[in-house]
């Protein structure tokens, strides 16, 4: 549509330029401006019809060129089956990779989290420079907080309603029937309270869960993990599961 409008606009400009030149020639030959314009239009003919005929020709030329390109492409591909397979594979991989990248980007950066007042959530980072001596984090990321830093920010916060500490993408080995690798998140005990989100079953974390490190190992299981690895066991809350060789008590099942 945009291409058609641009082409028609160029055609109209060409017609106006032609009529102006013809009119000026008529004036130079001694005609009055009004007679010169009338003579130029009469010589040119029906402007609307000229536009229609020109557009019809353009459409036919474009269609003919497209058919020629298609025939040439088919002949080339049939002569080189290996090239055909490679081209189709490359296109399929390219489409698949782009779709995958967009899906991840949409899930992590573009789409709001499925929690109340998601538009009010922000991610806070800090940047340190060590004059080329490397990153401060074991994950090679200078923007990550230590837990003691998080506690300092949390206790002296006067800007946000609440601050949550979390470490995403934590690898863990889950022992159910054999050992299976899962991906989870380590979070501070105010995680669900700050997000104004509560598990579909059981409860979220409370302060006593974080009172003493390692003495009260609890976990909230995602809905996908509950359905996929535990067959939607309705009695899972309250049971213990083994993560990284440590027994955790399941206190809740998340909505997502």
C-alpha cells in the first residue's frame, strides 16, 4: 500500500511537470496563459485514464518479473538438490532462532510479570569498577549484589515499597525417581509479599524461614514442576524433596 501511494505520487508529479513544460512552451509561442494550459491538457489527454493505464502496466510488469524470478529460482534449486536442502535448512534455522530469541526476550524483558501491579516493578543493579582486576561476582557479573549489601539497602530504603533479593537460573539436582536437573530461583523471604503474590497451594516464605541459615530449608514448587515431575500430587505440600542432596520441605505450590 505504501509502495503504491509513493508510485502514484511520483506519477502525478511527473504529469504536473510535463503539463507545466508544455504550458510554458505554448506561452512562449504567444498564447495567453489560460489558452496555453487548455492546449497542454488537450494535447496530453485524459489525466485520470493515463494514471489507470500506467498503473495497469506497472502491475503487469511487476507480476511478469515476479514469475520470472520464481521460475529462475525453481530451475536453480532443481539443478542443485544439495543447495536446495542447505537453503531450506538455513531458512528454517534462521526462523527458529529468531522465534526463540523473541520468545525469551518477550518473556524476560517485554512482557510484564503475571503479578498484581506489575507495571510498578523495577530491577535495581549496581556497577563496580575494579581497574581491570576482574569482576566481584563468582558469576563474572559486576552488577550483582551480595546478600549483606541487599540487607543494607533493604533496611535503609526510603524509595520503594519493598526490596527483594533473588538469584535466577539456579541449577539444582532433584531426586524423585532418579536424579533430574531443574532450574530454580533463590529468593529472600519477602519475595511473595513484595510481589503481592501468593502460592496457589500452601504458603509463601515467612521471616522465620530465613532466621537461621540452613536450619529450616523450605521451597515453593512451580506449577509446571508440580504437574510435570510430581504428577500434580495433591499432598505434596508438607512433604520433603531432595534438592542438591539437601532435604527441603515443600511449603507451597506457585500459580505459575
